[in-house]
C-alpha cells in the first residue's frame, strides 16, 4: 500500500502554529518548522475564493516595493472580498524553499475555500512567483513580476496563466531587458517599462499600485 501524497502545507512538518487577529481584515500567522519560521500576513476574508500571494526579494519582504505595495494592495483587495497572503519566507534567497512557502500559503488558503490565485513577486521574488504559478497550474489566474530576475525562470514556458512584467527604466540592479528575457522564456506576457524609476519603484509607486490592482482584479473578473 502506497502512502498518500502529502500537501505543501503538510510537507512543512510544522511544530506549531500561532495566529493573531490584528483587525477585522488582517491576521498574522506564524508557522514554526525545523527549517525556519514561515510568517504570513493574511488580508481579507478567510473564506475568499480569490487570493493574491505576494513574494518578497532575495532578502525577503512583507511590504514589497513601491513604498509598501503589498500592504496597500492587501487593504484594497480586502475591500473587494479578495484575499491577500504576504509571505515571509523561512529562508530568503533559497528558491526551492521559497516556492514551497508560497505553495504552502496557497494550500492553507485553499482549505478555507480559495480556488483561484494570482502570484506577485519582486526581484528574486519574480522567479518565485513564476515557479509558484507553474506549481499552481490551473488554479493560477495570473503572475505579476516587478523588476524580476531571470535566473530561476527557465521553466516559464510551463506557465499557463497570463503574465505581466513591470520594470523600472532606471533599475540600478537588474536592467529592464531582464524582464524581456523572462517574457521570451515564457513565450508570452506583457512587459511594461516605467520611465524614471529604479529597482524599488519608489518614484512611480502610485502608477505601480494602479497597474497591479487593475490587472489583478481583471484576472479574477475573467470567467
């Protein structure tokens, strides 16, 4: 008799879980494992069928670029009945482990009723988002990368969901051509180069917020 396959959440082998309600639309969840602490800031209704999962860069981040994009996006989407899970990796810059963390977050959301996901990732997190989108398969409705790296995106052609790639024209760490490389690897996707801004999009935070919010909600409006 073969053992039943274990889900991403089960494969964390959690030692303990703690959760605190910060307010009516935000919960702080900590999952303790032998390989690090997985932190989730979870916006919106726990039973949301549509959920965004956000991925930080190589040093991790729960706020994201553009002066706290992930926090503000979570607040905006919660008002629309859409959930957002901001993932604090167990080990930033470890690609396979970070992808597992995102998959585990989606697994947790699915137990409350989530069926459709959009994954958003900045810099190193762009590769996490692409790989997580591949893992989520038909449940992924879209992937947004923000100043993504190309390393780790080699399997982007396996992504079946729409892809949006935003990049600052003045990115001081990863040139805009990096997003074009990922677009070529994926054989699809829209690259938007934003003038006058760098790797963190600080000079164009309002535009980035608007573009990401509109694109995400459009993905969930699709049948």
